[in-house]
C-alpha cells in the first residue's frame, strides 16, 4: 500500500469534530471518469499535481455539498497508484447519507472509464491492502466490509450503486473483495515476539557543562563517526 496523508482540514465535516468507534468499512467509488487524486485531494503536496480548477474537497462544502470520506485511492501526478488519508480514521465522515456515517470508515476509489483492466487491478489491490490495514488497526474482519450499494440494502446508506456497477466488469464482486481481504489478514499474521532481534544501546554520556559535551563530540567525530550516527541534544 502506498499510503499518504493530507487531512481535509477546511472541509466542514472535519471542522464538525465528531468522532466514532469504527465498526466497519464502507467502500465507495466516485462515479466520475477522473482517476486523478488531485481532483479530490488538495492542495498539491508535490506528488498529487496541481488541480487547475481548485475543486478538490479541501474546502468547506465541495461543490456546495456536505461530503467527506476518510481516504481516496487513485493516480498521483506520475501515474502511480496511492491512497490518501483525508480524515482521521475515527472521525465521523459524511459519506453514507444515513446511519453508516456513525459506524463506518469510508474511502472512495477514483473511477476511470470503467474499462481499463490494468487501472482497475491496481486500485482494487490497493483497496484490499487498505482494508487489511484498517482491519488490523481496529480489530475488524472481512465480514465488517461493505460497499455503498450493500449499505443501502441494509438500510444504513443512501441509494447508490457503487461499487457493483464497476467491479463485475472486471470479474470481481464484494464477495471476492472480502475474500481477498481475508487472505491478506491471514498472511499479515503478527510477528512472533520470540523471533525479534535484541539490541544493545550504548550512551556515551551526559554533561552539565556544555564545553565538556563539545569536547566529547569532537572526539567522537575524530574517531570517524558521521553526523548521521550522533545524537546531540540539550
């Protein structure tokens, strides 16, 4: 997973300051043929690229709407795929149009023309890895993941079709998605603490007189250690 962070602090959702205890994850897709993250995430951080229309979601009410999700998946300026976290994970988002806002972490996958198999595979795998990461963070399983259209059928989200208008075009469904997340959780089993390496730390000393510390620092440098290996703090 290629995870970045750019919190949408100007969005009214962020400014509302409400939090949740995450009980699930809701998968969305944007419904527009624009796979570029800069369309939704901004301003440019050097990787996103500049949004010439300045219509990203880091503003009070993007397009006059009360909308905000926890993350976006799509293309960076160089064409590579990334995830951008846009709200704290335990922040109450504005994504479901109903009660799932109170329970679910949400993310949007930036749609393209829905026919590019290479792009779909890349963002699908990125979304699986994001869900594995979030499940581990919040003690969730693949059973706690739904898409927006499934949320509507459960009565906890508004009537949207995402992502089932897209995934089947490439031989995928939310069932295959959950199965892939389950596989990711199994392969991401915690490391046995008995196999962890043991480290021995050595501290040269601490000095109440700065000149004495400077003398020792000079000796260390004279011994051939570079500044990268020297920690010197007051």
